[in-house]
């Protein structure tokens, strides 16, 4: 996967969702990229601890810029999620 630098100057990253596995992560990243929504992935994978954090926290967390949050939630909500994944919280 190609790594890109993202300019986060003066912008707040907001957690969008937690992924179950690498396939789920790639599916969500692909859907967001298709709609020109930039995202950052915070991985919970750690080979040294044999996936200990993944079992507790999930595979990774996808974060988006605050300006893109509503659009990103709409995109993610239209993708079927595994049963044990919690959808993004509703806006207040």
C-alpha cells in the first residue's frame, strides 16, 4: 500500500470507526478515497505482542478530518459492516 503524507496543520482528526481486520480496513479506505475523503489509519497491530491489542481494540482505527466527518460517516454507513463492528456514532 502506498503511503502518502497528509498535511494536518491546524486541522483536527476525528475517529471515524474501528476496523475488524486488514480486509475491512482496506475496504473502508478504498471507499473513502473513491469519494476524495482523506483518512489516517492508526493500527493496533503489534507483532511483538502477537495481536494482543487487536483482540481488545480491533485491527485499526480510521480517522478523518473534522471537515470531512459527515461525508465519511455517510460513506461508511453505506458499507456492510461485520456484525461485531460498531457503526460510527450519530451526530449530536
